[in-house]
C-alpha cells in the first residue's frame, strides 16, 4: 500500500504556522462568506490561499484514509470490512483527523469492531486503535483483551474518553512518515495485522 | 528514422489534452528530447513548452504566507497555541489589548498603536511621534445624563494640536444596546467637544448592528474582529512574546475567519 507524501502534507506536518493558517482557511472553502480584505491584491492572495487550502485538505484526507487502508485492509479482507459513510463525511475526516472501517466478527451479528487510524498533527503522531460497538444497543463496549495479551502483541489497552477499554497501538511519529513513507506504511500494516488478529482472532 | 506519429496528429492530441498530465510530461523533457522523440519542429516544441509555463501550481504555500503575513518572524501562528481550558472574556481581551498596546518602551508603543489604528481602518491622522505619547484605556468609566457605563477600549492622541479619539465597543456575540452607544457618544462629545472621534463596533459579525438605530448606525462603524486581527498580523510587530501569544489566543477566541462564536 502506497501512502503519498505531498508538498502540502509535508508543509502541514512540519510547519505549525502554515498548519494554523490552513486550519483557518479550510472552513472558508464553502466560499459562502468573504473575509475583510483591504485591496484587490489581498483578495488575490485569499483566492490563491484557498486553492492551496483545498489541496492540503484533499491530501490530508487521502493520507488518513490511506493510513487506515494500509493498516487494516489486508488483515480484514476476509471479513468484508465496511465503511460507515454516514458518519465519515470529508469534513468529519478532516476535523477529527481519523478514518475507520467496521468489521463484524464472524460469531456475532450485533457487534462490530471499529478499526481506526487517527492523527494528531499538532503533536505529530498517528496511531491505530480498535473499539467494540454494540449495533443493537447503539453503544460502545469494553474490548475484551487483557493488558497482558495486548503487551505480548506489542500493543496496549487504554481507556477512551468514556472510560471504555480499547486496544491501541503506540503513537507513530509523522516525521518518520515524511522521511521513509514506505517503511511507515509497512509498520502500519504490521501493527494493523497484530491488532486485527487480537480482536478478531 | 521512421516518424512515430504524424506531427499534426500528435499536436492535436496535445491540444486536446485537458489537464496537467501530458503537458507536464512534455514540460519535463528538454527541447532536444521533444525534437528527437517526436520529430516536432522547433516552433511546436516551443509552443508546447510555453503552454506548460502557464499552468498555475495548485499548491502555493507563498499565497498562504502572503495572506496571513507569515513571513513576519513574530507572527501569532509561530507562537504556541496554549490551552487554558477557559475562554477569555470581553473585559479580559480589551484589558490585555490596552496593556499590550502601551508597553513602557515608547518605540514599541508607537509601532503597536499605529499598527492597531491602521488595522482597524481608522482614518484619523496619526504619526509615530503622536503614538508615542498616546493614551490607551480599557473599561473607561463614562456617564451621560443619568446613564453610567464603561467604554471597552479607547485610544487618544494629539495630531497637530488636535485631539483624536478612537472609541471601541468590543463584542463577542452579546447584544449591542442603543443606550450604550448613545451614552458613549454623548459622554465623549460632552467631554471632548473639539476632538475628532472615530466610533467603532468591533464584533464577530455584522448582525450585531441589526438592532442598532439608523441614526446611531451612521455614527458607529462596524469592524469584524477577524479583519482587525488579519491586518495587524500582516503589518507585523516586535518580538515580545506577550503580544504574539495573546494574538494567537485572540485568533482562537474569535474563532478564526468563521465570524461566529465557537460552539
């Protein structure tokens, strides 16, 4: 699986001031609201900057989706993973910097594992995690993996914001992705396979 | 050597290509390579290469820099984005602004005040010398008739022996009352009869002016927070981190370009 390093993605990861500027511009991609500008030249800059913001917006979403795909697609191909498209609009992927696929364990029709790749660009990290979801009760559950099992697989059990256990990888540095994208993709694939094996068996 | 393709057919294909792909491939080839591989004459080779030159690159980080003024070394976006877990209130922001616009160093004060006055679109005359001895007040007590209030931010300076006043009512989503605006205007006109006064409502978005009486709307002009912020940053300022960190916090408080309160 190939994860591309684009100019826009590189600048967004490496330069915090550029990142803040893009974060400020992306909500204006709807083009419904002007900003107060003093001259035609500044308006040209605004228009040109929006084009760059659109490119970065595209590249970042492509990166998150590719990271998810590289991590989980091979390991889950036998399960027919699904995309929860209703909860993953492009703006949600951008705002949350995460993308997930859903896999139904073979022994259950009511439960599903959500396998997620999530980035934190201000901290320069990306990590993978698995959560268990009860489709009938519309609620999340504890992932049934012990800390010992997780440690043995080079993973860890952590609590989400609601105090529920989920299985998580270490936090991978995005700077490694910029310098060695192929190695980064291979690491994700390996980690994703271990994580998938532990929750799906 | 047998021609690979008829020159004109190839040229038509190049012309018909509506995208970057083929043209950028051609662009990457030297003229001699184009000449050799496709046996094009020099005129066509030049035409193809010039066509490539007109393609605007989509990714242009300089455009972003120009818009925000990121080339300034002390830009707010180069400061840490601190998470204090609380939102700054209106009085805290105007208080901090008044404090930061008038540091002890007179040169810094002059640069900041002039930058602020220009950035808010104030047309009153001001020089660096005027700004050095200007006065900046936050929450200035004001009374007019029986009414009492406080002017959020007020800058005053003398230019050619004439008093100039920039009076600002700063808002973050709260309703603007006609009484407040009448009070501040009445107070300043009573107190400084000969002064030139610029009245500004500084708010997230212009809907704040909707309930303002027509007679007052012609006296008070609306300025969006993001407009002031952007111009102030584009103009650049000194290396005092207190100012750049505050401006970074202010960007978060005004919710960037969104022109509405953060949910």
